[in-house]
C-alpha cells in the first residue's frame, strides 16, 4: 500500500468548489438486482475485451525515448474498455513492457507479470531486474519473460490528475497534527477541495478506477500476451490485485505470489486498513529508533530509543516553528522519515541525514525532504501516484461520511500512535466527500481451480500489517505462507534472504510449495 508522499501528507490546495448533491437511494432489492446485472455485464465485457486482445496481440517496439527504458526492453499497448459494462464504448490504452526470458526456448515458461503496489505504482521498471542482472532474479528470468505495466490511470495508461502538480508539491504544508478545531476545519476543507479537483480534472475516469477493473485489465493483458494462464507477482497493493484476481479468475491462475499483503477482508478495505497501518508504523518506527540508538557511535543521536525520540520531537518542533530552509515543516519531515519504517534500505540514509542535521548541517535535510520545483516530470509522477491512490481506495469501498467518526477514531489512535495517524487521516479524508459512486469490495475467496498461491510476509511490516497475510492465507485454500520473523521491511521477495529466495525460485520454476507453512529468520540488518 502506498503511503503519504512527502508532498501529499497534509492535503493539497485545489482551486475547485466542492461538488455536493443528494440522490435518492433505490430500494435494496432494486440495488442488489442492479449490482448483479452490472457484474454479469462487466464479466461479459471483460470476456469480449480479452478475446479481442488475444487476437490483436501486442505490437512490441523500442520504448519511447522519454520513458527512460532502454533496449533490449520493449514496450507496447493493450486496449481495454473504460467501462467493462460497455465493451464497445470508450477505450483506454495501457502501457506494457517486457524482456524475453534469458534461457533457452525449452526453458521458457511464459510471462511473469508484476505489480509493485500503490494504488498508483508503475510496474514498468520490472524488466530492468534482468538488464541490471539482479542476482535474486537470475534463475526466474531464465524461465520467464518479465512483464511490467502501468495500471489504468497510472503513468502512461490514461493518467489521472486531481490538482496541478506544481501546486501539489509546494511546501511547507500544514502540520498534519492539529492544534485546534480550526486546524481540523482547514484540513477538512483541503480534503474536500482535493476530492472536487479529482472530479473536475478526471471525472470521467473516477467511477472506473477500481481494483476489480484493474483485475479485468490484468486478464486482458494476459490474453494479449498470448498466455492461457497468468503468472503474477504482486507486492503490497499488488497483493490485493492478486487476491481479487484469484477470486474472479481462479482457473486463469498458473503461479501467483502475494508479497507483503493488504488485508483482503471486506471490513478492512480501505478505512480500517489505514487505521491498522497507523499502529504498525509506530511499531516499526520504534524498531528503527532502537537500531539508531544501538549505532550511536555512527549517528550520535542518543544511545536509547527515548533519546532518539527526543531528538525527533525537537526537530519536529523546530520545523513547526520555523520551517527548515523555509520549506521543510512537520509534513515534509513525515514524508521523508516515514521511509525508514517502510524499508530497511532507508535506515542508513534517513539516520545519516538526521545525524547531519543535529550536527549542524541543515542543507542535507532540505535536499532530502523538500520538493524540487524544477523536477516537473517527477512532480507530475508524484501527483499522478497520489491521485490514483486516492481514486482507487475511495471508489473501491464505502467510506465513513461522518466527520465525528474520523475525528473520534484518529484522535484516539493518535494518543498512542502519533507518528503517522493524522498524516494518514488527511491523506484519506477526500474519500469522505468522494464524488464518484463507491463500490462494495469483492468477497475474496478460493474459487474452483485456484492452484496453490505463495504468500510472503514479514511480521513487523508497517505498510501492510502481518494480519493481512494470515487473512489471505485463510481465504485461499491450499496457499502457503512464508513468514519472515522479526523483520519488517516492506516487500520481502526483493531482499536477500536465502530461506525466502530459494522458495520463491522453486515455486516459480516448479510450482511446488512446502508441505507446511515456513518461518524464516530475518534478513541481515543494515550496517551504518
């Protein structure tokens, strides 16, 4: 799951008025009947789209120069309906790329399709694991073409937007932690304006920005690749794509890995899932502080967690009073520092910048945490990622519309889990006034014909708490769970841990899973 970016953590300014309207609700029976008819017509539309894609294939070419994807990786397009209930209506094009398997023709097992998460993440970098000779993927790449794609609304695939990107990244933003009711009112206004901006700039796309539609798109991509069955690796939000695909298309799955799992329970998608994150982020934030304290000889930030936390609170208070370099306030600090509880690979860089600041070098912090207004392409990508994150989560499920509920839940959580709670609340608050119809999440379950799915998860993951993996494991009968114990980096299959890596290789190359679930010791802790 994608989290607060450095630039979106406290809401964004939008020059739009809130679209408000009341529509009489149809009767329950009419509603459910309409829902069933809609699912039937969408399923039929998806079949039509997949048949067309299978016939058309993909016209692979060198990638456009400005995509930054070098040969021998190739790029192409897959056409899908905007609305699967209207397969002959408006179409959008999805960007895909691939690199062929590195082994022999006899070794080839088809295409392995990847999604890195989000919602809002691009998978187009996936084939570079082969060109960069990533040692973890050498064996798998002999057997598979590596295929990435931009999901609908993302990057090159009919991108959506909710606000001018340069406006979106402007800093400093409001401190996410409110001091008063007036602060809360200001944040609520920003969230409502952001939702209205999504409608104004991307209104036609919003009702169709859902996980089930991304899953239908994925099945059309499978068909366009000429694959009878899908091999899929989903990380973070990509695991929810996997969960819904496995439910909707169980007989189309060949191999499927869900790494760092979004809890697929209908009750958790998406409001409750975000509250669970706040708790998990606090836990992992403390893990990082413990590590910093243990390495006080390198960082000089204190030799206990309490001392490191004091330094953090001092930095936060300073930035609140006078934004560092005029641009880095508490919101920007959270945007930067949250990468440490997210990924172990950020432990050293974040601690180094923090250490430099405390030693008197403020520029390192400004360079790391402030937006770069000259990076227009990067800012467009950041704004687009945030727009897709918001659109998918808000459209996928019903969200509370009562501010009292948001206020009560987040005020209560903030007391014990202050690191991310309010920043996360404001990021998601546009869903309370969302202008598109909100759907009911798919009931994730084992469909007939679903092969064993491999689930990989660390116990202390901040972005996707461990309970999500346990829940998917329960719902997908015959699945296997590999637990990386006492670890918490998000995205386990990308880390060097032989206990995990060898099982991932075995599964992708042979389809075999262990006779029982497996617990692995953690990967190596970063060294300063």
